[in-house]
C-alpha cells in the first residue's frame, strides 16, 4: 500500500470503541427543536432526551426524564421529573429547564400550552384545549429537552441529558462522545461518528470495507445486493411511514379536488412498490401506515384508472390535459428511496393521463426543504416518518390547517378535517378517538389533499460485530445500549 493510501485508510478508520454511522445527507439542523428531518433527528435523539418515550406500536409510554404524570381532563397535566440529572454543560435538569423549553416550543413550534413550575421537580402543563395525544407529542425528538443555556443560541448545537454529548460537526461529519456521567449509566461505546457519503454506491463500498458500522440510508435495491455479503446483519421493520405526491393547493389548478383525484388515479402503485422498492413495501391508500392503531382498513383501494382520470381533467376544464412541474428530491430518504427513478415513473404515469410534469432538480436536501417550505413548487414528492405511533402524529401534522406550512406542506385547509382532528385530540378513550380518526381517513379520500404512494419497509444494516442497537417506535436508532464485539 502506498503512503497516501495508508494515510487515507488511517483517516477513515475509527477506533474500535467508535461506532460509524453512514449517511447520505447532512443534518439540516442539530438544534433539537428544529430537528424535524430524519437525519437530524437520528443524531439529536442520542444527545437530547424527551420527558416520556413511546414503548411500542400502541398507546403505552415509559418514563424518561419524567418519572410519572397525571391528568384528569387531558388539558391540565402534571409531570414529576427525574432527580439528579444534569445537562452535558453541567446545568441541572429541573422544572425551570422544562418551563424554558416549553416556552421556546410555544414560540417556535406553536405548542398550544404553557408550563409552570410547581416545585424543583414538579411541572404542570396547561393546554389551550384538551389533547389526549399530548404524551405522543412530547415523545417526539424535536420536543427533547435542551440546556437552558443553549436555547435559542445561534450555533444550534444540541446540549442534552442523553448518553452521548455533542463533540463537533463539519460538512460531511458529526461526532458525539460518550457522556461519562449519564444518569442511565455510561455507554459502552466511547464515541459515535456520523459520516455523509457522496451517494449510495460510495456508502455501500464503505460498508463492505468495514469503514461504516451501521446505516439506514441504503435503498432496498442495494440491500438486496448485500444478502450474500459476509459479516453483515439486517433488521427489517414494517415502515411507519408514507410517501406521497404533493400538489401545492396554492399553485396552478391543484385547489380543485377533481385535479387532485386525477393525480391519485393516474399512479400505478403496485408497479412503484415492485420497481422502486424491490417489493419491500406496500401500496398506500390512507394517510396512515397500516401498522398504526387507528388505521382504517375499509377505505377503498386506490386503483389506477386512466379513463376516470382523464374524465376528471375534462370536467375541471382541461380537455387537453395540463402542464406542470414535479420537484425531485435530491437524495434518498428512508421513506423516499431512489428518488430519480421514483419521479421518472410518477411523471410517466401522469403523462398517460394527460398530466405533463416536467421534473425539476435542486442542489441538496436543504434547498429542497426550503423550496417546499416557501411554497415554491407545483408538484413534489414528499413523505412522513412517524415520530410516534399515535395517529395524531400523522394526521394533525399533515392535514390540519394550523400545520401550514411547517408540516402541512401542500397547504390543505379543511374546516371539516380540522374539526375531526380537534375532537379526536380532545377525547380520552381510545375507542372514541379510533372512530374519529377513521372518519378523518374517509374524508381524506374524498378530498384527496395529496396522493398516497406507498409505505416503505425500513431496514437497518449493521456489521455483525455490532450489538445492542435499539430502533425506536419512530424508526430512529438509539445507540445508548450498543457496543462493538470486534
């Protein structure tokens, strides 16, 4: 091996107690309250902790920074906090820290409530309206607790209470170090390094060379090619996600429900699952994934019907079809694999119905989200990965008018949908909420605010010398209990 090659190998090699995670994009933000994309959340969730954590795919929660909680009416909540916890900068975690975080969430994320100190380790949260899904909301990564010293800081670095502390970040790399005084016990790993790779091919090569220990960023086609590779293990999970074709209701003709229904009828979903996902997924018809409680199994399947799509276009005043643009994601996401192939097939499907969509590319994921956020698109391909397994996580985020434009990026506004979701949030018994969420999914199919495409099965690939990984209910990898056997 030549001297330059030796130097490169040394630079890429990590210490045995350092775990290397392979990515295809940099985090958009490492400030926990702004870490809404999966890459950012995947880093932050190992640094900052929430008050409670989702236990499984049902409604159960387990203590994290809060040891207990109570409510009588789903509006007034009381939380008892864990004693003896400090942030990585030495600041004490207490009621004042929670109040400061909730206040920031109220300002920056429109959290509908206020927190008040009831004692050093006692916090009350008073909501503007009853919300039976509050625990699910508080378990989301971007509701994690940040040190009061860092709240609103321009640097936007995460300073939490978790098993790993933020060390540094540069383009293409984020490094975390084990927190020796972690309240849950010092991690067995000394450090984690998140490395961005140029593309899937580069990531695959790094994985096979042993330069990457864990990744969730490989598409299913790449994963299929690894099944005969030695030294690798695979963890498949039913995907708590949905990918969808997003029409901007404030641009072009997409305020018209007939045009939106035509979009939905033009798509060949089984073909997308077969050719884009390699069969690792399922066609979508609802805004919820089938594995979440609250899913409506009796809504109609969305079957391709080109003649009906063309008829709807004629009724809407487009007998010759219409011209539009389709914004293409620049990189793969767990819920949007192979974006170029995906948008190519979507554009071809739409063209068969008379909808001529010109594909538009952007430089990187940050620019893509920025354009989506300001409404600078006509059609786009988007997706949502569960932060919790409560239906409210999907439906309120994607369909409530109060979520425009943060997460309701198509700008769908329906008083009827808002009322259904509001009633579901205010109900306590699961059976009552279930009925309302199923009614909301029926309304979704009538309004078709966006066209569901598929649900992707998620896969975590890791070297077989890595043990103790835990995948959260939201599909994020938790490394606090992980270690390397070699």
